[in-house]
């Protein structure tokens, strides 16, 4: 009997008992220049939400209740694990993880957390005034803390806003931060919008570009200079759109069309352009803000369908591995960077990977954010996984699903990580009603960036 059959049998038993007792430079600009206005929310049907503090959820629940549970808990992470001292130079900065790494914020968590404010207002977790106040204060902090040519250090002291751990200035983490900055600017308007535009427009994108290879560097440190290149497909699509859309320091389409687009497939599934480690988050992050559905670039690439194929490959791989592993299977799939029994592991992934399918790493650890982050690509399979995760009491905590688990090692993570809570929250909101997509696709920076890259509706 496979794990799915066992789980269904167990679920039936639980239900029975109940009856008794988460080249450089601009190309041509669009013929019409879009205007920027604050996002006007549309009424949505809200699913029932648990109160705060949340009670222990029931053993069984509907899909809507499970989604509401993870969304509210993920939002609470960003709301509660931020610096809320208005007199602090680190106001609004958000912890990289909880309860680990106390005092350390990450700019990626701040980018997700800013965007989470939109979800919080629209789902009724906080008022619009509360969201506006937090967004404005956070942007005021971002305007003041140390940066280089408009780019931010990856990790910061949450109280001072200063560089932590001798960390690098990160191009991709700055991009994630800026997506959140632009999102709240578009949504709240007024002073938030003005400050968001100023933060974005001071970024000197050509400074982070290798002029010889025409590729963005990954990192910079004052001690060692630039390092790494975005030379293979990964989560960096947003980087090209942001750089191309800049009205002050734009970068043209060349870096976007220069990175390696290696095509692979799993089994008999559709071929797709894959990332080096095959980590599922690489097919998700840019899509949390940018809705690529129905768009193709000048080479005919449809990035939305690419992520559909990648997510399907992860699911098919898990099904094929069901008999080999204790955790991995049709109800626990989506291998991506996360905590594991031996610490954080960035190589978790599934084939295709590298050039020979040997670059990914597997030890039977599964993070809930993997399948949840693909819910707009594989809704049925993602919901199936969420039902199973919800049945595991040791996987649930104050901020929803813990980061990962490994049944063969009888191991459950004790931390939640900001970027994993973030991709879960944003993708669930997009699955419900396209909330973040509607906000961001109306932003002139995104419209201009996509147009300059030649990413347009398919004909």
C-alpha cells in the first residue's frame, strides 16, 4: 500500500472519530507612456479566517479553511516579526526567520512583507490605515539605511539597519525588495508611492552588470568586489524587468536574452527551461508579482507555461519516488531550498538539473512552500499536498506550516523562513483572485520593462 492510500485510510479514520467526539542601455520605449495611479481594490469573497491568537485548527478542514489558515498565519509572521519601534532606525525591517537568527533581517523578507500588507488589507487582517502606516515607515527606513549604488545588503541588523554578518550586496534580493516597494507604492498611492518611486529610481542597474559578458553579477562585497553571474535560468526574471523598466538607469534586453536557456524534461513530461539545481522556488518567485500568463518573448518563450511544466515535473518525480522515500510522494512534493536535518540546504531540487541531472540534492526533506508556491501552476496537486500537510500536527505552528519535514529522519523544522512564508502567501492570494498580479501588472515600471524586453501577448 503506498503512502497516499495509507493517508486516505488514516483520513477516513479521523473523520469517523470526529463523528463520535502554506547591449547595455534602453531599447525603444512603448508607444504610449502608462500613467501611475494607486490600486483600486475590488470586492472579493473572503473565506472564514481564524481569530488572533489562532486556536489549534481542527483535524479536518475544507480547502478554503486550509488556505485561510496558512495565509493568515504567514501574514502574521510578517506583521509580528517586524521591527515596530517607531524610534528605531530599523523600523519595518523583518526577520529572516523565526525563532532562529534573532536580530537578523533580510531584505528579501522585507520585500515579501511589504507585499503582504496588501494581502492583509484586502483580506481584512489589518485596516488600510495600519497598512499605510507600516508601508510608509518601512520605506522611510529603506531610504536611510546603507546601500551601494541603490542596491542593498542581503542581511541587516534589524535594530540598526546596518550590514550584518559581512553579507553581500545582493542583486536578486534587492530585486525582491523592490518588487515589494513598488507593490505598496502602487497600492497605497500618495506619499508611499512617491517614496517608492524614489527608492526604485536611484538604483544604478548598469553598475551591477558585467560589461564583457553582458550578464548581471549575483553579488558584491566591498572586500572582494563582484562575484557570480546570472548565467543560467533561475528566479531572476524580475531582475531584467526591473532593470529594463527604469526611467533613470535602464539596462536593455541583452542580459535577458544572453543567459543560458537549457531545456530538459522529466520522463514523458513537457520540456522546459530549467534551473541548475532544479529547485522549485526558481520557477515561482518572479511569478508572485509578474503575471506571465499569455505572454511570450521574442524567442517564443512562455514563462508561465514553463513553470507549469516545471511544477508538473516535480509532482511526477515525487510520484515516481513514492516507493523509494518515506516523505516524498504524491501528497508531499515540490523540492526546493529550505531547512533540512543538517541545516539550510540550497541544492534541494528535482530533475532536470545541471547538464546531466546530477546537480540537485535529495535526502527526503520536503518543504510545504514548494507545492504551495506552485498553486497557480498545479492547483489540484498543490491542494492535495496542503491537505496532507494540514493533517500533520507537528508541521503546524504559530506561523502556519513549519519550513520543512523529513519522515525518514523523524525530523520537523522548528523555524519558519521569511521567503518561504512569502511565496506561500502571495501565491495563495494570486490563486484566490489574482490580487498581487492585479496590483503589479498595472504598474508602469512592469509594463515598460516587459515591453522593452519584447515580452508581449501571444499572437
